[in-house]
């Protein structure tokens, strides 16, 4: 199985429309300077690993993962996938949260 699979859909599967509501909002955000040029906005974006809850994973395992984005056709209102992707995910050791003492980073002023 190809873990680098990426498929994009540029036309609505219902009516063939090419303009999407959230993509257009993202373009306007770029145009008015409230977003960076590489910004991409979608109705929804999801990603995660494909795992069987009954089979434990181990550090270093590389289960497959997925990612997808959806948007809404401006012509007919159909919600559809605009991007599908297979990923390879690596199981890593969880990093403990950093815990700082209550006054960490504050500079004390002493009167001598």
C-alpha cells in the first residue's frame, strides 16, 4: 500500500462547481493581510492513526494514518472531500509536560 497517497478534488462531485466557500474565505484573508500566503482554510480537517484498539502499539511502530479536508460548493451547497491523504505515523515516547516552579522566570528585586 502506498503510504504517500494524496488525492485532491478540484470540482464538486454533484454539479462540477469549482468555487468553495471556505477556500474563498481563506483567499480573502490572504488578500487583506490577515493570513500568510501559504494559508489554506477548509470546512473541516481531520487526521489520525489507523489503529486496532485490541492490538497494543510499541515505541517505533509505524501504523498508517489518514488526513482529509472538506469544503462546501458555492454553486450547489454540497459538502465534499477536497483532499484525501494516507500518512505513515511513528509511535514515539510521550514527552512529560514541563513544570516550572511558581516564581520561575521572575526577577527578584532586593533592597540593600
